[in-house]
């Protein structure tokens, strides 16, 4: 055995590998993405990026029907996309084990909401394990596969950002070889075909299986831990919450750490309540455990003291429960009570030379109403670009725009803007609906040939699969033409005049026009810099227009002249086209040097 | 080695090499037999935004995450980030700051000015402040990218961890062979700056 440090995501991949998973599939999304990437590198399971979470879950389910153990990963909002099949798969049960990773993001480090996906377990009747560190990520992944097969039900593994992206020690056997676990496939129509009559029978079987699982003492012993160190006060917690409780209070109070958070093992909770007088519940986000403990008729206090939103941490838990009368191990003695005031923000920003920049600059200039979507290009909403009116969820870039076109502000056509990965994920459906319902709408794809925001994963336009194999390369133009658009204007993402003309043309067009703005993401390997640009002070009128691009290479220097930082500039040339005085030119020294 | 848990935080700007510095530190502390937990932020925050990693080590560590007011040692690869996160320090905690200024977007566009009084403001906190020019040291070595390892060298010295393990071998293991020499020099240069 060897002790190594792994992130939670790496540990889940390790667990799936050791459990003999035959398939690892998912749709990228922070904080879940690395699981599939790491698993793909461990020769063994077949791994793939799917086009969205629903298609990923359905494929994982299909593979499990044939007898493979399947792992499917997504971020919390991805479960919303996959929810339709999820609820029915719980009735149908599995053949090979099926483990669904939901990676939640309390505090919204990289997400549009902080929904608490523990409710999905209760709601979909899919059991859920919640690890608190990398060792448990590994162990619970394997346990989830076992229990999924034993109780004939898909299993959730619920992670949060601070478990996915925290690193801690795990003992592994580096010699352990991959051994694929396969069960035989048997045709079983009453189980796998959900006619209402079949579904009614499966509904009862599911309930019986969940009841058995909630009483499985061996599973409970592997997943839950009871530490009785005090008779007066005890804390019920799970996942990341456990880390914070132990860091804040050590062994001072009794702790019940629940690993199997649906279905709850009522026996252990009742036992804890018998042994400890006063019970507190520490959990991030919603009062999921608190509701359930209360529903058992057990008095407890949770959200009365603990914040119902954003992340917790040991100090926040200590301070909250100190007010309730508990004594933390350490007295907090901060260097300052408040953050320093007046510190300029440092928001994320489109890279120098990003192919998304010019479009948003022009959309704003041309006063277009833009519905955006989720990706690097959401940053087109931030000042100074300020080029997006509405943005909510993947695919919404088109569909919300369709709705707005029914009552368009200022009577203008609405532009919907999605990235290529988003187009394949759920943009296409809105594009077709627009043709069907004859909406005054212009779909735009910012086609950078990659899923950039989440760290550059392949998508159907990349021409390569996750494992780097060549595959058919989709073109949004062909898809638009196939579904009924009359014309597709394809423009180079760095051609300022081309984009401006296309926006104007699409705005006025009476026929069905789509826009595809093309150029690969700056960070794809092999994408080269262009000639660096420089400011000619003699020609510059200090109008500051170039600063409106929000390029990290351009800043306001001495005497009001813009300065281009040569180490940062990617030579996309957009600022040069924008400058009316032709004061931004190719830097000759850099080119010759 | 039995002592309380120590909490370290690194802050900087996406692309400055903060993850590598924190991972090298982790590797050394693990080699020395400590329990270590660290927390990194990936995703949206990396597009040139402010980036933070935290790391706790001790005999038994539970939480990778540290809240405000509880950090023993804060290392910032940039000055504005020092001001942004100084309240994470405990009273009498140590701040190791790289004297580098990187304008953020509102500064680039001229919406606000980069604060000119950062050292002065920091000197008013009940902490020990150590400012070094890690970029300058890296530049002298001919590779600006090793600035993170210069800071790491300074941090290890400042925290009194030099004798803990054979740091050069830990650093050498963590970087590509072609960059070994320059990183080892950077580590040593950092130690000589505090
Ligand atoms: C339902 C859902 N799944 C996954 C994500 C995570 N996510 C955010 S942006 C993004 C990819 C965007 O890629 P693309 O549309 O190509 O834009 P780019 O980042 O390349 O500009 C993903 C997968 C999400 N926000 N919502
Ligand atoms: S990663 Fe690519 S798409 Fe994202 S901001 Fe940078 S250049 Fe643009
Ligand atoms: S050419 Fe201009 S806009 Fe493009 S990266 Fe360089 S400075 Fe930025």
C-alpha cells in the first residue's frame, strides 16, 4: 500500500477504476470535470464526453442494462438536465451498478446557482452517499457500486467543491490491476419497459429495496460514524460539514456523521438521540438533514444557528455554535474584523486574444438585445464589454430569446448567443423551435471548437473524442441549413468589420439567418499568436476606445495613452482594427526580433 | 512533531503558478509525516481572476478550508491580493508578499486606480509583514515563471521548515527535468531573501 495525496475527483476516478467500472461518461462542469479526465487516463474503463447530462445518464444506464458498471458525472445543475430519465431509472433498477456523481457548488465559485442536490435523492428515490474527504471519495464510490447492484437501484455520490477540489491522503495499492466487473444481460421486459402496469409493480419493488437498504447494518457501518464523547451535546453532520465540525470542536462533543444520506438509517439517528441530550445539525445550504431528523420526532437545532446559504468553514461553524453555547477548541483572534475596504475587484476576464471579445464589443455598439448563455463568453456581460442582457442556463441563450421575441424590447430582433459546446448541449432545440414558430430571432454560435470554460474538453465540433481519436467534425452551419435556415453567415472572430456587417445584415434580414463566429480558443495547443500590437503615441488621440475591449494586454498608461503589454498581447489584431486613428499597429521590433 | 495545526494560504492571480507552489509544499509536508489537507479553486476563478489555495498541516487535520481570521501564514504573489486577503490572518500571523503589481480589469480600463498605499495600509495590521521582490529574483535567473518557487523558498525559511525534509529533492521531483536547475536556484534565492 502507498499513501498518496489525491483530490476528491481523482479519488472518485480511483474508486471507479478499482470497482471495475466499464464506462465513465459525463458532461463537463466545474467542480466535477476532472473525474472523467483522470479515469480516461487509467487504462481500463471506456470513457467519453457526452453532449449533455441527459444523454450521458441515458448512455450510462444503457451500459448498466447490458451488465457494465457505469459511472456518470455532472455538476449540480446538470442533474436538472438529466432529471427526466433519473426518476424512471430508479423504478427500473439496474443490472450492472450505476453511480451518478452530482458535484454541488455551495458558494457558487463557478455556477449560476447553489442548489442543494441532496433533495434529488429523496425526490427521485435514488440513494445517496456523501463523502467528506478523498479517502471516502474512493471508498464510497466502490461502496455505491456494490449497493447499487445489491439493492437494484441507481446510486448518487454527492460531492461539493471543497471535496472535489480538496487534496488529502489516500492509501492505495498501486499494483492493483483493472478488473472489469460484468453481469450477464437477460431480457427482462417487466423491469426494463416502463408501461404503466410494469411501472406500478416496479414502484413497489423500489420501495421495498429502499426500506431494506435503510436497515442494512453492514452498509450503515461502512457509511456512517458515531463518535460519543459527550452526553450533553452532539452534532449530526455529513460531508464537508463534518470536516468543519471536527476542526472547530475536535472531540469535545459527540458527532454523528452520516455518509448514507438517503435513505437515512433511522436506527442510528434514534440511537444517537438516546445517548445525547441536545442535538445540533451542521450542514451546508438547505436544512435537509434537519427536516428529516425532525420528521422522526427528534428535537434538534440547525438553521437557527447555521447559515442557510454559501459555504461553511470551521471558523464560521465555531462562531455560530459558540453563540448557541458550545465551546470551540480555539478562540478566534483575527488580525482584522473586516476585509480591507476599497480594494479594486479582480474579476475573471476573457483572455488576451479571446475570439469572443470582438462580437460582444460590436453587439453593444450596434445596440443589439443579446440573450447570452453559459461559457467563457458569459464574461461578455462584464464591463467594459457589457454585451449581454439576459443569461441563465445552458440552452437558454436561444430559448429565452425566442420568448423575448414575442414581445421584443424596442421592437427589435433578439440575438441569442451560445458557444459551440452549448449549441450541441441544448442550443439546437431552440434553433429548431424558432423555425417552427417563425420567431424574429437570430441564433449566433461563438464557435471556438472546444468547451473552454471548463478546461477545454472535446465536443462534437472538435473532430476528436475524449481519448484523442479522430471522429466526425460537426459544423453548426450544416445543422442550421438542415433545420431550415436560409443563410448562415460565417465570420472570422477577429474580423471587426465582417462581424459588424453581419450583425447589421441579420438585424434587417427578412429571411432566416444564423451567424457563426469562428476562431479557436486561444488556449488550445497549437493555436499561435499573431503579430504583437503597439501604440503609436504620435497618432493616438487618447480617445480610450481601445480600452472598451477589456483586453488584459491594454491598460491606461502615463499621460492618458494606452499601453500594450507585449508579454500579454496575443496579436489578435482587434484593437488595431478598432482604432480610427490607426494608432495601433503591428509592433515591428517584435516581429523582426 | 506534535503541535497544533498550522494553516497556510496562498493568493495570487490566475496564471501565476500558485497551484504548483502549493503542491510542492504539500509534497514536502507529507514527506515529513504530517497529515495535510489542501483546497484549490478551479474553473471560473482561473480566467485571470483572483486565485486562492489553502493548506493545513499537523498531526491530524480535518478541514482543507480555513475561514477568515485563522490563517497563520499568508503568501501573496501580488500586492493587491495581499490587501484583499489580509483579514484571513490571525493576530500576529505572518504575511509574505511579492512586491509585484498586476492591474485588474477595473484598473486596466481606468475605472479605478491601483492603490499606491498598500504597504502602508498593511503595516497597520497586527501581523509581521515580509515583502520580497520574487519577480526580480526570478528575472535574474532568466525565467520569470519560477517566481512562485522563489516565494516558496522564502516561505519555507520563514516558517522554519528548512530542516524538515530535503526540499531540493522535493522541488526537483515536482518540475520537468529541463527546468530542474532553474527551480532549485529559485528556491535557494527565495530562502536568501528573508
Ligand atoms: C447544465 C450545465 N452543464 C454544465 C455546465 C458547466 N458549463 C459551464 S460553461 C460550459 C461550457 C461552455 O462551452 P462553450 O459553450 O463551448 O463555450 P466556451 O466556454 O468555449 O466559450 C459548461 C459545460 C453548466 N453551467 N450547466
Ligand atoms: S479560454 Fe479560450 S474561450 Fe475562454 S476566455 Fe480564454 S481564449 Fe476565450
Ligand atoms: S492585439 Fe490588441 S486586442 Fe488583441 S490581444 Fe493584443 S492588445 Fe489585446
